[in-house]
């Protein structure tokens, strides 16, 4: 990854982790969304969800991609030993 890509990624993470203003939080609450950590990332996810729920295929694919990435990050991997104990 190039230095400019790393800088962009770092900047985006910083922006997405910023807290929403009270007005933005209230606006989302008025729409029925409640969350514990009101960050810009949460707002982006809600906007993406709205687009996906309206039938936007690219938004649906993006949500699926994000969810599968989160599952991969949360997964704990364990070694598996296969024992061939079947006698033929």
C-alpha cells in the first residue's frame, strides 16, 4: 500500500470515528434509529441501509461485503486435526 493510500485510509478512519452532532443524532432518532455510539460511521451505515432497503443493488452488495468483513475480523480460528481412523 502506498503512502498516500495509507494516509487516505488513516484520515477516513479518523473522520468516520467522529461523533455526530446532537442535531444529527436527533434526526436519526426521529427516523427510528437508536444506537449507543453515534459516529459518522453509524450514519454512513444507516444511509447505506436505506439505499439497500429501497432496492439499490450496489448498496445491497456493499452491505453484504461489510458484514462478511466484520465476521472475518471477529472470527477466531482454531487448528483442526483430521484423524483417519477408518479401517478398510
